[in-house]
C-alpha cells in the first residue's frame, strides 16, 4: 500500500463512524462448501517461500498452506482446547513405525501423492530436501536434524549424503537416529522437511524463494512482493478435509488501523490483533462479540536474570522479584491478551503442570525475602528491554512494581541486534526483558534450549540466565529420550516445579492472539503452531457464492467509536 493511500486511510479511520454490527451474515449452510477467496493482511512482509529458508512468522503464514510433511497437526477448531491442535497425525506418510530401541523410524507414504504440477512425490524427494537443508549455509534448520546419524558429516561438508536417511523404495523412507529422541517426529512436521524434487531445486536455484513446489493444499498463483500473495487450491492435493477455499489472499504491509478499517468495510475477512481502541470497541458490541476469538499461543514472556551475578545469584532475590510483580496488572496493560505464567511452558503444552499457580502479587513477602538475602533497602539495577511503545509501557509498569519493594531499576532501551548481543553475554545486564516462542510444540523446544547448561556460551548464549542445575540437566536429557508418554510427562512436571522454585525468570505471561472474523468465516481458529492456518476454513456463502448482506446495519454514535 502506498504511503499516500495509507495516510488517507488512517485519516478516514479517525473521522468515520464504524458499524456496530457486521455488514454481512452467514448464509446458514450446515456443511462446508468449496469456493470463495479469503482475504487477510499483515503489517509486515513475506520474506521467502522456500521452506528451507522461511523462519519468520509472516512467511510461515504462507508455507503452512503450501507444504505438507510426513506428519502434521490436528486442526485448531473454534472453541476447542489449544493442546488438541498440537497432536501429531499422518500427512504425506500414511503410517510409521518406531523400532524397539527407539532409534529407527520408518515411514510409509500414501499412494499417488502429487505436487501441484502433477508430478509424483516419492521418498527420495524427502531425502534430497533434508540433505539440502544440511548443506545450506543460510538455512536456520540444519541443527534440528543433528539427531540423525550422519547429519553432522553432511553439515560440515565431510559427506555428500546423510547415511541416516535411507530410501528403501519410492514409498518407504527410514531414519536412523544416534539416540532416542521423542521430539524428532515434531521436527519432521516443520515445513523445511517438506519434499522437493532435485531437478526443480537445481533449475530454480535462489529463485526457489519465489517458485515453491507445493505439496500442500494450496499452490502459489502470484507474489507481488511487498503488496500481495495469492494462493489457489491445488488440484492434486490428497486430503479432502482441507482446501475448501478457492483462493487465499494475503495483503502485505497494511498498518493495523488500516486493516481494521478494511475489515469493517468488508475488504478483509479476518482482522488480526486489532489496535486496542478498536478491539475494546468491537468487544463492547453484542453483534461483534460472537465473532471474536482469543487464542493463547505457544510462547512465554517475562524477565530473565543472570543467576551467576549478585544479587540474582541468590534464589531469595529471584523469588522476591516474582512476588513483587503484579501479573494481573500486566494483563490489563495488554488489554486482555495475556495469561499470567507460572513457568515457561504455555497452556496446552504437553508436560505443563496446570496445578502450579503463578506467583501471587505479595509485596510484603517480597520485602521479607529481600531482607533475608541481605537487601533490607533493596538495590539498584539496570534493566534492558527493546525499543518501542509496548516494551516501554511494560518496563515502566515493572519499574513501579519493583520500586514498591525497594528495587530501583534504570530502563535501557536497545535495538533488537544490540539487545540480543547484550543479554546473551555473561557481562550483559543482570535483568532484562525476555521471551520465547516454540519451534515445535514440545517442551524440549522450551526447557532444553533455555535452561540446559549445555546451551551456555560466553557470547550469544541461548541459555541467557546462565542457569546450570545438574538435576534439571539430567531430567531434560532423560525426558528427551523417554518414549513412554506418561513417564516423559512426569519428568517435565518435575522440571517445571524445580524451575518455578529456582526462578531464573520473573515468570510473566503467555501472549494470546485476538482475531475478529466476518460472520461467514467458518471452521477457523488461530493455530498454536502455524498461527494462521486457513486450510480447514470455509466461507458460508449463498448458492451463487456471494456474501449475504445483513438485514440491518446500525451506526455507532460518534462518541462511542474507537479513537
């Protein structure tokens, strides 16, 4: 969208009267119908459509529809539990078997699988795609494949092929692992593990970012970079449960206030994370409220502490800061888009202990713990956070909460590169904002990376609290290799309790997404892994494929409109 148009649209938002109810209604069909184009937007841009490269959330909006993998996730259905959508199910593989020792995984592909161009999908395409990821210097995914025997040799250029990925025939693929790894199936659900024909990749080269070989329910029609991506239903996709929409259209670089205006005018079918005034106004309207969805995602936010440096090397100080923070206040500041956290594992995550309550807001207890630790008058410390209005607002709230117990923080705002360099260094700030989002919905994607001592490095440490607990290390390693689901869950419950007590973070909150849907958008819910997954969605249109106008549209008084 051009600058002039964006400015004019933003101006229009401020002066027009929004509708207090939708302009269109559902046609009332009881079963899904194929047809229609679903339109949505983002404030950012797609980076790449090459699944070996695409790592940012916006690109994943597209790759989630373009590519299928051996296994995938159940749909996120409206009103359903978020955890249900993290359950693995067969996709391009119709079945798989795990050897008794847990180190050999064999997949059997479905019959007559085809790419969008009609060419067959065979087992060798998976081997080529995964070895390509291992060889690529600019792919962020090579390390995920290191549990496979021979993967490290390919990654380091010492071998041309990965010995642990074997093609037995066109429909049978086998993986040999160097150790038992209960998370490996989740890794194979990531889109970089989608099949790819060698001749297509070699012919396209770097242009593969714009010329994806679709194995999923949709294929690329066009990409006007920075403006619009259009997908169309693939004629050869195997799964009749997905691909009801004729087209999916993503508009790029649309400011959030403009998005809300376009949604209200019917130019978009979904509005994602509307600005707070618009969200609060829509939520106040009885006609809009049933069409609003709130989904807690697979993330965690809070403050990390360098547990190796005073005063944060004293667990009493770390617990005191947890008691000092008013998490309910944070939820209000974030306009209801946050759930208070008791640890790093989000709601719906396997291994999370829902019986643990977040630290309560108890300034008296916080002051008592600080006195026990030798800080009766509190202490002063620098706090690092990112630049921006929201980080500044949250930092100011934290500053006020901690001041109540005598802890005086000086806020230091940093750009993202400077922030990452600072907090990953042993010499960086002792206290800072932190967050984490899953790569795949398994607890190993959270606790292994953030709290295992092997993730500690002097610079750019992923374990940026520098927390090292041999008991936690042992439990993490055991849980990774435990194939019995009940015993594995018990180990993560133990890890959660230890981390709760040791408090290397001020456990903050888990962020939720808020979306508003047009009434005719059916069978859609934000997905905890892919966020925007419209492959199960359908449009409840009339018999001619048209939207049904609402019988009556009322206009809100000017005094009630969002500003």
